[in-house]
């Protein structure tokens, strides 16, 4: 996150002030105060669901639910410890984090072989790669939002190509959801003849050149679908809200004094 910190440091307070007028900052704090109980309830419910689902990963190793619980505790602490001006950003962040956690650890419950060691090893690799990739996408989306809102066109120099790739990827995820819904509806209305068809002829391709090619293609399709499903929660993160929250955090006292908020109003102390 060093890149984000450096990027935020390049934004002047006058620029930050221009993009965060009094009424907007007031609505952010007032929304947090007014919706505190409902949002708190949602956070706790989602945290419970996330950990309950991650318990399935204990099939492969009891360490996985413990790791999931530590991530959830971190998210809960992040939310409750956040000052009022950052509460909206914190809420959006933990909703993403808990959902991402739920997806990743549920997939870690899958047993792909009879070897316990192999299942554990692949699950560990999957957790590391999934979190690394998803958080990297979040980071790029956040950089994109900060640059798009707070920097002029001439200043938008950071990670241009990667930002375009992530934008295309996010659009692809949305398209994937649409296609998935269409496929589910198609199956619902046509399952009577799909289930009645005999696909046993495919077993005759085992060991053949065509069969091996189809197997390789199936593996790549499976990896693609798994990766796509894993990264779906990144769509839940509103990077603009988080970007505004980080800017308010950077100039916390400056904003508070400029707009004449009491410390209790601003920090909830």
C-alpha cells in the first residue's frame, strides 16, 4: 500500500477540500451516525455467515477456519475502531473482506484428491494467490479512483496499462454474472431434456488424443471459472468511497477544523 500512501501525499489539502465540500462530509458523518446500528448489525451478521461457511474448509485442515476467524476479527476491529469520518469507508471495506473471505475458504473445502497433504498444499497456495490477486485488484481500483477524482489528466501517470486491464476485467466479471444467470435460467427451462440425454459416449474418448485435448481444455476452463468466481467479491468494493475516506484520514484535523466539527462529532470520542 506504499504506492497509495505516496499518491495521497501528492494531493494538496486545497484539492482535497475542493472535492469534499461541507455538505458531502456532513452527509458522510451523519450517514454513519444515523445508520450505525443497522450497519453494525449487517457487519456482525456477515461476519458470522463468513466464518460459518469457512468452517467447511476444516475438512482439509483445522487451521483454515482459525485463519479465517483471524481475518474476520481484524475486519471487525477495523470497523469498530474507525472514527466516524472513516466509518462509511470501513463498512464498505469489511463487507468486501468478509465476502472475499467466505468465497476463498469455501473453495478451500473442496477435496480434489485422496491425498490429505496435496489437498492442504493446494489450498494454502490457493489462499495465498487468491488474496494476493484480489487485494492487488483492489489496490489498482483504489489508485484509479484517487487519480480519477483528485488528479488532473496530466497527472494521471501511475499504472495506466494495469488500470485499463483491471477495468476490462471488472467489466468481464459483470458479464460473467449476466452469462451465469442466463445459463441457470436456460437449465431451469430445459433440464428435462438435458437430464434425459446420454453422455456416456464421452467415456470412450479416455486415453485418446481428442480425450487428452478435451481434458486439458477442461482443466483450463475450470481454473478460469474458479479464478473468476474467487474474484467476484472485488465488485462489492466501492473504491471511490474508500478513496474519499483515505483523503479525509490524511487531512483529518485540517478538515475537522475547517468545517468546525467537534472532536466527538468527528472521531466519536
